[in-house]
């Protein structure tokens, strides 16, 4: 009360009238201070109350005026003793000084309260700051959780603590880090466990404070000792679903046996929200990284698949070939194969593995590898396909896939074509006069039957005939109104440009498909192969 003492002493110097302030100490006795210490409090002072009348007290040294300081101050102000002729003046001084002294006490109390609050909140503010620092600079989420839990436990005085995270695969809460016990000692807690406080907090997304004798399940006994505070770890979803529970923070065994309170709950809830955001961000990052890795691997597979397809120049100059393969996904099941055979002959094969994607691409690679061997061993297309079926039968059965294949051997010198067709519907010869013949698929796709494919022969117009092969991804291409392109439009186009170079004809067919779909996503792989000798 240094400032107040200066006010009272200056008052005495200016007015010539003494002043004294009495306050009640811990001993419940009134002690003088902030002025004249040699003036004891008269007994009547103890009867004065704030807002009540003042007291006029006769002493051997003169008249003493006293009044209670307003507010919850436990303080009284005395003016005097003074001569009788100055009593009225002293009374005015008393009424003037009482609100000033009261204001001082109020200000001092407010300062003390603020200082107390800051002292109480310092550790909490420091914890929030520390948590932000940990999450902002720690790469490993597990390491961040361990450090944050240690900080929370120290701040609230919990000797046992754990962070449990929801595992979607098992629909259970699993301890990822702990204090006061080994995380491995706690079995996963089922989310639907009706006895578990931890599970209930997760389900309801509401924090809970449970006393020493509160409910619980066997699985969480090691988590709890004495008073327990369980707070949900939430991720605030900006969508309509609102906050999403990701786990629970559990604190117990508080130092001194104290019970957790609402302040502890609010503090830990704020930290849990930060943890929830960090968990969700880490999951999104891991998911993004995994997706990017998969896309990268699929792109590498697609590049490898395209490299497996032969260069059309392989069979030149005996045959002029153009081919395009457009997978519906980054890898697909459509393919073609070309073979240079003895006697100036050319082998050409088009295939479509059922379904598409990664597994279809693996079957496609196996077929291309095996067919390269079998095509050199026989001139009979049916025998080659039968040998191919024996090679890949086990893989087709295990994957429950089948393959539609068209394989032809063309002999320009003899003007003959020999072919076998196992389930491939789009194989045509466009003659020089514009007539079109379908090379029918009279045998089932490979993998659907153990029957030996049959071979067929027909004449071949060297320099005039065009062999057109495409997969159903072309004829089944859909526009934005779900209308099919159809086979006939493809045949009409090829008929109209049959005299052009194979590369130009194939480009026109692909252009027709693109114009029809208008940029819509392809539902199936697209393959077009065209040959002229």
C-alpha cells in the first residue's frame, strides 16, 4: 500500500489533520497502516459497515472521525484527532477520502486477480503454444503424440495418460502412446463396448470426468486410477457430417488425488482438436502419397505395356501395318502382335482380355510372350492358338478371365489367308471393290472351353484387300447421351477411305471415336489394327 500511504501522509501535510487506515489482518485484529501507526482502532470502529454512518469518537487528543471503506475491503479510515472547531472540516475530508481509498482497494484487488489468473493460465497457454510447436516441427505423428501427451500430463498433473486412435479395420480404439504404463499392455477397446468410458466418449464425441469409483470395462482398467478425464479427439469436417471422432485422450491418477475439473476438460479438449487435425492431415498425406505412388507405378506399367507392342515396321515391306491401342485405364487388356514368318508370310494377332486394368495387362503380357514362341513353331493358326491355350490355361482359370483372339497368317505370294478366330467379333476384310466380309468368330474365347480351335482359309487380294481388326471398345464407345458408336459407322468409314495408307485409315477411325465420345471417359480399351500387303 505504498501509494495509498503517500496519499494519506500528503493529506496530513496539507491539512494539518492526521489520518489513519485500519485493516483487518489474518489474526482478525485491526492493525493501523498507510498513515499514523500510533493511533489504535477504537472498539467502535469494528461496528462500522460500508455505506453506514460514520463515527465521532472523543479522545484525549481531540475528536476522531471514522468510517468503513466501501466495498469488500475490511478497511476503515480515520480522520483526526482534531480540535472541535475542525470537526465539520474533518468530516468533509473523511467523506472525500473514503471513495478514493475504496477505488484504490478495488484497483489493487483487480490487479491481484489478473496476476493470479495469468499465473494460473500460464502453464495452459504455454501448453497450447508447445503443442503447436511440436505439431509444426515434428515429422512423425507418433513422436508428436508422445511429446504432446507428456506435456499434457505434466500440466494437469496426470501420472497415467494415453492417446488412443480409432482403427477402422477393427473398429477399435488402440493405444498409440502412453505415460505411466506400457502401451502394449492395453488391449484394443471395441468402439461398441457399452461398459467402456473411453468407447462412450468416442461414440458421443463428448468429454467426461469420472470419479474413482465410476464405471468402466476390464480393457481400460490399466488406463484409469482415481479420477479420470476422457476427451474425444475430433477432426472438424467442413462438410455436412460435422466433427469426426478419430480417437480419445485419457488422463488419470492425478497428483495429490485431486479430481479433474471443467478447466482441465476445456484445456485438454483444445489440445485434442489440434491432435485431431494433425491425425487427419497425416492420413490425407499418407493416402495422397500412396495414391501418387500407385499412379506412378501404373504409369510405368502402361509404358512397359506399350513397349511390348510390336513396331508395325517389323513386318515391312511384305506388309504395311498401322495400329493404335488406347487403354481405358493406365494399363489394359487389349493388344496386338505381329510375326515375320518364313516364305514372306506375315502373322497378325489381335486380342482382348476380359475386363481391363492391371490383372488384364499381366495376362496380356503373358500371351504376347508365349505367342512369339508358338507362332514360329507352326504355320497353322488353329494349332498356334491351341498351344497358346495350353500355356496360359492355369493363369486364366486362377484369374477367371478369358481372351478373345483373332490370328491370321497371310501369304501374299499365294494370295491366301489362313485364320482362326476364338470369340473375336470385329475382324473384316475390306476388298478393293468396297465389299466387306466378316471373318466370323466360330470358336469360343480361350479359357471358356478346352475345344481345339478350327482354322479357315480364303483368298487374299494382294495390293487391294485390307484386313481390319478392332476391339469392342471401338464399337461400344459411348457419347454423353450414352449412345453407342456402333460397328457399321466404322465399316462405312473404312470403306470410304480404303485406298489410303493404313496409318491414315487408323487415324480416321480413332478420330471418329473421339468425335463421337466428345471427350467422355472410355469405358473399355480401344484397339484398331489395319494391314495391307
